[in-house]
C-alpha cells in the first residue's frame, strides 16, 4: 500500500515552496523585531544614509516594514502566496533574482519619492511579474490568478485605500476567465500590471517602478521555460 502524498501535493502544488518558506520566515522574524524595536527599524530601513556609506540599507530595508502590523501581515501573506505560485514554475535562483531586482528598483524609487521607509512589498512585485507571465503553465496553482488580482488591489490601496475593491473584482474576473477563456489570462494579467505600474509611477508611488521592473524581469524565466 502506497503512503499518502506529501502535503504540498495534496494542496495542488508540484513541489514544496522551500525558498518561499525561508523568505517568509526570515522576513517575518526581522519585521517583527522591527515592529517591537524602533531602534532596529531605524537601523535597517531605507534612509538617505544608504547613499552615504550605509549600503546595507538597500537590502535590509526589504526585511523590515514601515506599515505597522496590518502592512506587515499583508506583505508576508502575499509573499507566501505569490512566492509559492512562482516557485512552481521557475527555478529558485531565477525567482530570487527577480525578487531582488524588483526590490532594488523599489528602493531606487524610494530615494526619489519616499526617502525613509521599508518593506518587502516592492520585492513581491518581482514575483507578481513571474506569475502574470505563467498563468497558463500546467504547474501554476488554480488560485494564483486570484492572488495576483488581490495583490494588484493591495498595491492600488497604498495610493487610495478604497481601490482594494479593484483586486476583489479582479479575483472574481480571473475565476470567470479560468472557467471560460483561460488563454486570455496572461495578456490580461500582464496588461493589468503594466497599467497599474504606470498609474503608480504617475502618482509618485514607490511600487510603480518596482512593478514595472518586476513585470519585465519576470517575463525572462517564465518565457524561457515556455519555449524550452
């Protein structure tokens, strides 16, 4: 008698999201430290000092949060969801590169528009790029499109909170497309990311540049896998 399948297979995954778990646990631990210790947040978040010798802030600001408990929870949840989805379809090295490149793009935008701050939401934009280009992959979880839509709503809500409704509506539309016209999910998702990136850049939101870069770099491993 064969044993029960591993837990990750029972929830519709093709491999365990080990990298996602490691990133989420590490980011969560440092973020909680920053929440309970203002000194830790001050030492790790993005500040103009990053360009004047304190170079660690370019990366350390990706593991502390300036959005309080709610912002921390949101960032970690979406890291878990989109990271798990991305890890099913691309290699872990490529996933790490996309995560960091989008995150650093967000830090560059932060220097211009929000010199003091922190959070891994800009890095999650790299995972969103991978997922958007990979929604038709057989290994992609069925819930990934809905998670991506909710992430779009969460990003828009950082500009104007009621826009979270866009994500809720988008999640419903993705479910409908999954049932009726799955082939259009990729162009719709990529187009949505591009539009939201332009909007957020226009209003000086740091997630705009991160999302634009994440959408571009996320296409590389996703498209390479699809043509191989």
